[in-house]
């Protein structure tokens, strides 16, 4: 059903899956840079296409580059079917960031599911995951070690709110460090819905405006283009981007799944780390594979040890990094 060298191609079609190298036609699971390669034609959800366009525009403006040819967009809504040369493609929400999608490939009575990045715990700013069954599963497993077990999402949210409240009570500006796409909008939605006004660094702010186009509502927030005000929460990917706007003492919290586990986020890069992740943890990944119930699982990214845990759970497992070829 697929061929693999260093990239995945759906057999019988010209469609590549999340290729990092430029392809004539590629499915892009979500708009993070490590998945949204520059291709001639892109198949993705409308939200992913809009976010990818916005990120390209922001990058061009920041580097003062002239406009360049844009890829040809092929939007596909969740649940809508697309037929290519006898192969049927359907997208399902992945729960990772807004518009993130798994792709189900059906051909000759067989079903292949490619996961992309998934999150099985409902987040504040992404569609809730839907998991279809499939005969073959290709999955990513970023947090595929038993030590990567996150606390319940509600507890993590309360930890975040407690950090904000403590900083404000001390007369400090709370600064949340998180990816501009996905985590930034989730943090923005969490704090503003709790009544805290927020100021978002430029890229996070622009992408939040795209989120609003797709029905995601936030509370009070603004673009951080002047000094942070008393009582505001600052949201940025890097503190260096906002330092000039921090006129009063500040304290920083990194929002990352690497706050737990053996590769713990280095505290010197932030005052504290909070395990708010838009990926599934170890148990979530095992539960995801069980829900798909495939005959064979291929792992593509993450710790190789995760394959051993899948085998212990009764799965037949392959690691695509070890066996280029076809299946």
C-alpha cells in the first residue's frame, strides 16, 4: 500500500505523505515546519492550508523577500472522500493543532492509516481526535518511552493557571514560552478564558487570527507591540523576541512535554517547565495503536524502544528507518 525510501509514497498514486523534500504532490498533516514542506501541490485540511500560507507570508516579510510562486492547494475537509486512481483518501482529526489530520488510504479492501502527530487528550484549541480502524498503521511516537507519562490535562491546566496567578501576585509579568503555532494558541485560549488579558508575540498573534477564521474564540488579547501591561500574560516562542517589551520583572514557564522524562527541558532556558503538550504521551500512543487495531504497525519518528513496547502489547511492528522498501 505504500513505498518508502526516505519518504512515504502511496502506491498507485503520485501522493507523498509529509515529505520534507519538495514533491509534485504531497499530503501535509499539519502546518508545523517539520511537516509542511514546500511542494508543487498540497493536499490538506483548509485550516492547515491557511496556517501554512500565513507562516510563509510571515517568513517572507521578516526576511524581506519578494513574493514567490505559491503551491496549488487541494483542500479536503474531515470525512470528505477523495479518489485517486482507485485509491480512496479520507482525513480524520488528529487532535494535535488546528486542522491537523490523519489520512486513511483505502485500496482493494485494505486500509492504511498514516498518523502524523496525534494527541489523544482533548486540547483547548484543536479538533478532538477521531481514530479510524485500519489494517496497517504508520505512526509517529515522539514521547514513546514509559517515562513520558503526562499528568491529566486538567491538572496541567491548573498548574499553568497557578503559575500565572503567583507571578501576578508577586508583581511580575508571567511569560509563557511555547511554539507560535498550536501551543501558543492553546495557551492563549486557556489564560484568556480564565479572565487574564494576554499579549502575544507577532507570529503567535497572526496565527491566532487564522484560528479565529475557523471558529476558535479567545478572550481579551492583543499583539505585543508595546510594553507589557500590569496584569497581562505574555505569550511567545522565545523570550528574546519580547525582552524589549518587559519593563517590569518577569518569570518564564516553558510549556512542553519535555517537562517530564529523561530528556527533561533544561531549566536554565526558563524559570520552570509545565508539561502541557499537544502530543500523546506514552500511554496515549499505546492506546491510539490499540484503537486503530492494525495487523502491523510501522514507526517513523521517535524512540526505537517504542517498537519493543508495541511488540509486548501483541503488535507486529516494523521500523521504517531500518527497512526502506515497500509494504
